[in-house]
C-alpha cells in the first residue's frame, strides 16, 4: 500500500464510518426502537411484537438501550472479524478509483465505532446517538 498521511487515513475512516453509522446502525436502531416503543405503523411488526405494548416507558427505554448496545456490538464484532481474519478476507473502501484495505488504514477496526469516545463514529455521525 502506498504511504498515505494521517489526515488521509482519517478522511478514509470517516467516509467509511459515516456510511456504517448512517446506513446500518442508525437505520437498524431507528426501526427497532420504533417497534419497541410501539410507534411503528407497520402492521406486521405491530402484530408480531404486540406483547411489547404492555411495557412501561421505563421498560421500553431499557429495551431501546439493549437494542442500541446489541446493534453497536454486532457492528464492532463484524469489523473485528476482518482484522482477525485479514489473511482470508478484506474490507475494502474504493475512493477515487483507489482501493484501501480498511484494516491497513485503521489501528483497530472495531474500536472506530467507539461508543465511549468523542472521536468515535457514533458521536461523529449518528443522528440517534443512544449508546449505553
């Protein structure tokens, strides 16, 4: 891999992280939270998860926190899988016709999501936030 600056690495990581947070984490969390709080208008989901309508507001909040934690942890583990198996699989970002192996760009793939760090993807790109 050609040498790239720290700023270029950060820009690549941010481009990837923005996609992951907006298109995976926030979308999944938004849908799940709307089901848990009975705000969904999807009749299939209302019927399937109708039992949740008996939850108190406090219980709904706990379910939403669990969803947030689970979705975030799943993404973390997914990213770590590439780092741990870099000899078998690659996670590649294509930018301006150049390919970048994300494991080579990041110091620790899963940690980029960083739910307890102000520099993490959740804090930078999430419209929901909600990390526990």
